[in-house]
C-alpha cells in the first residue's frame, strides 16, 4: 500500500527528531520505513508489525521505535494493536524509547491513548514520547 504524503512527512519529522535527540544527528543508526529506503534499510517486524523507524544500536545501547500516524489513522483499532506491540517490545529492552508522531491537532489524544495502552499492557515503565507541533 502506498503511503500518503502526510504520513511520509510525519515519518521524516519523526526520523529527524530521533536523530537530533538521541543519535547526535546521525540518521545512519536508523532503519526507516520510507519509500526511498531499500529493503536492507527498512525496520524488521516487531511483534508482527513494521515500525516507521527503529534502532537497537543507538548510543548507550538504546532501543528506539518510532511510529507516525496521520489524523485518519491514529484512532483505528489496527493502530492501537500496533502501538501495544511496540510498547511490549520496548518493555523487555533496557533503556528503550517509543516515539509517536502525530499531527499537532491529535497530540492530546495521542498522549491519552499512550497512557491508556501502557496501562492495558503493563508497560508504564517504557519511556513513551508524543512529538509536539507537527504538521497535519
């Protein structure tokens, strides 16, 4: 399935933020699910789902999973199952982070959703971040 322009832009913002915040600006650590990525540069399936960005070789042995959702996709049951799968993966990896990129108008909803899903999956110890001020 082809990705929408909005989704691609969110993924690019997500990747830029992760690189700047955790990787000293080096995107080379990241596997990215992007139309321009070759098969060897795409993330692996994690608990049945492919994230938009992934690294397990970040500095300080940090695992990072990044997921972007458009306004239309963030409220779908499939998205909730995907996020739960990523939170569970993070919960068994020390120093892991889940980063969620949504359009600015969905930020509040995304924060509430993450808290609920962390409670449901007993993954409250996972660092989960919702990016602020993204287009959409």
